[in-house]
C-alpha cells in the first residue's frame, strides 16, 4: 500500500490503480524456499480467519472494516505482513517512508541496467 500510495495517480481523492505504473514496476522480493513456505502458511491463516465470517454471510467490506475487523483476522494479516517484510530485509521498517525509500533503492537496482550509457565525448 505504501508503494501504491506513492507511485499511483489520483482521481479526485481516490487512488487510480494502474498495472503498468503500480504493479509492473514493483520491486518484488526473492524469498528463500523457507520464507516462501512460511508465507504460504501465513497466507492460509488469513484465509482461515476470514472463512467463518464469509460463511456467515459477511462481505469482505464487512470483515475489513477497520473499526470492526475480527481480532483473529487482524493478527493473521500482521503475521503475514511481518514475514513478507523480512523477505526485503531482516530489520523491520520503522515507517512507510523508510519502506518506500528501500523499495526505490531496489527499483533503481532493477532498472539501472536498462538505462542508456552516456555517450562519451569524442576526443580531439
């Protein structure tokens, strides 16, 4: 969300998502197989925490209301977020600003090979 809020456009006060601007340019991490396995387990925990509410007829909008979100679902998302964040670096980010700055460093590493090499001035 921090990346999306930084790089996407807005239409009035709403965010304007774009696969070419937001998601295709996102610097995805490269998790180890152990990290990937832990993330898969945590993602399943999120789905499991949502299942009872959805089965009882609640919508995603209902269960993701920040004021009434079930505690178990919130905890499952927080655990998943921590695991995903660790794929970027071991130390937790202290703010969204620090997180986005780190993502831009990664983005620069990914895109720098695509930048044209500056032409050298011909020596006379």
